[in-house]
C-alpha cells in the first residue's frame, strides 16, 4: 500500500479558480482528505493536493491546484494555468459578486489555459440555500451558453463534492483516451504539470542535403 499512490495510468492537473472566500480550499481538502476547516485562511499563492480515482478500470491521479483568489496574487497564479486539463470555476451561491466575477475569471482562464481545457462551473456553499443570491437556473443557463458543465456543491456537508471532481476527471479521461492514437509520446499518454509541448522544427538541413545530392 505504501507506494500505491505512485501507480496510475493518467495524471491530470486540475485548477480551482474563483474569488477569495468561495470555498476553493475546502473543496480541495474535502475531496482529497475528507476534511473541512471553518477557520480556513485565504490561500497565499498556490497549493495543491492529489487523489486517485478509478474510471473504466484505469487509475486517474488528479493533481488539484488551489489558486489564490485575491487580486494581488493574480499575476503569480496565471502561470499555473499552463498544463491544466481541467478547471473548476467556483463561486459562492450566497454572494452575488462572486458569481458576477465568474465571467472575468472565465476570460482569464481562456487567455492563459489550453483552449481544450474542460471547465466546470461550481456554485459552492449550497448549504446556505436560505441566503441564496444566485438562482440555480441562471447559473445553469450561463454555463450552457459558455459550454461549461455545472453543479452546485457544499464543502461543508460534502454535497456533490465527489460528484463534481469525478465528473470532470471522467470527462477529461474520455477526451484524452480518445486522442491517444494521435499522441506523439507513446507510453506517456497523460497530460501532466511537468510536460510542456515541444515544437520540433523540421530537419531543414537534412532536406537541403538530400536535394543537393539529388540535383548533382
């Protein structure tokens, strides 16, 4: 059991983004450690945790990055979008401003992340339904318009937290596994935080030599 965590078929980097205080850190800790901390402080910079799940008999290891929501960290965290194959865009259902800012976060994500990134809109703190200021149907309609999946969660009472992460990881797996045939790396068929695309220029010299040989 000791090294079981190192055995996986796919490694997916997923980022949590959204305003400060919407519950990103508690979503992360609830999913990866089944913990919730009422005293949780604002994340400074970036932190991440991992957890593995099974999909179609394959082990998917999720490397989930919790990006700080405060404005002063925005320049730092934008670099962490690179290499992410999934994103949970989180707002607080009881704070309208956090939902209003979703559009700006979405633009930032699309500016810095891969264009094929899988995005899920997450209305967190569904346990505060008596304080709700963002109608479910409105958020669902926005997600549909933008091509995002949508779910409401509560890190406090665990509602839909497992479902949210399982759904996005499964969707990423389906996309990646279908594209395996086009993967240039062979055995290393999963996106990881350490893998960066390398653009190899054509071997111009070899072609030139070949042409010279043929013309002589």
